[in-house]
C-alpha cells in the first residue's frame, strides 16, 4: 500500500510539472507572435525561467530561513531532536540535515535545501514542547522525506514557473490592450489575427489561475508522498498520524509564516482562513492524511 501510494504520487507530480512547463511554453510562443518576432517570446520565457531557477536553486534555503526568523539549533538545547534526525538520516541513507528552530509556541515544521547534502529541517519551539518522542519522530521523518524525495528542489521549480507564468500573462495583457508595432507588422487584420488575439487574451486571463491550480496539485501530492515515505521510514504511521491530529487541534497561528512560505510547512501555519481561502490551500485535508496513514 505504501509503495503504491508513493509511486502514484510521483507519477502525478511528474505529469503536472509537464503541464506546467507546457503552459509556460505556450505563453512564450503567443507573446512572440503578438510582438511579431516568432520564438523571441519563447526564448524570453525560457531565459527568465532558467535565470530565476539558477538564483533560487543556490539561495532559496537561506532566503526562507531568514524570512522565517529561524536560527541554528544547538545539540545541547534539544538532544532528543538531534538523536531523531541523526537516526532517521542513517535509516534513510542520506546526510544528516542541519537543524534550525523558530522561537514560536505554534507547533509546526518545514524542510528546505536544494538536495540531501544541503538539507535543513526547521521546527518551532512549540513543536518541541507539545509533541512526544514518537510524534516528533513522525514529523522529522515527514520533513526528511521531503528532502530525500527532492521535494524541496521541486518547490523551487514550481515557484519559478508560477512567477514566469504570471509575468508572461501580464506582458500578453499589455500587448493586447495597448498594442505593439511589431504585432501590427506581423499579424495584419483578418480572422487569424482576431483568433490569435483572443487566444492571447484568454491565456493571459486564465494562465495565473491554471498555474495556481497546478501548484496546488503538486503541493498536495508531495504532502501525501512525504506522509507515506515518512511512515515507511519510521515503520510507525501512528506517530505521524497522532502528530497531525495535534497540529490540527492547535489554533495558534505562526507569526513568522506568510503566504510566500506557508506551503513549506507540514500543516498550514495560517489559521483562521475562510472557506473560500481553504479551497486554494496547498495542504490536503488533515483528516484525509490521517486516514491514509492509519490504513497503511
């Protein structure tokens, strides 16, 4: 059951990434056609994406840690956490991630780092205070699975694709509404021009929404995958299931979190959202996550 769920989530994430990349390519092509210089828009889309990926790839962990007001955790402060991290890293066959802590009583945790050699697990003081040993181990295994499965790298890629999609959509809207000399030289009146302009406008309007939905699909799929991988690592799904129930019952928001970093955490750190806002939540329902864990 666990291996089937892991395989299914990996297939889903790969498929959604392909769709995501296709949306960016189509937007770049349409932009080039509207400008009257074929393939230039596509080249811009690829160039912006690669440049953003390069920058985020090497700096995303430090950016996220600074935004979260996290500091390195000393082994003498919480030796039981370090023991769990070191033991699970050995079991997973990967380097031991660095440990960081956020001084906040709201229980939560996230992982970052471009690969296992640069992995970081960050927890709040509230998580350390409110979880027992087995629950803490379940949370650590979940976050370590994100690092081992390269989810932290995927998150960087998805964030860049979302940003590129929004940027290209804005350029298309400006080109359609305000015009551009190159477009008039390349596309002259007639039905073809009208159809192309309509497609460009529809893509500009719908692409940000499509990008957000794809991002949600990837994020939720990777959470299920990390749950399954974490349970496989500890051989005790109940530890993580119990931890998730405690996290769901805690209503205190995490002050250091914001919408830019909320998707990184094991559960949504922004409490008190409306029903409409939860429709766009990057995390799957905790009740469903717990149910899946208890059927393993």
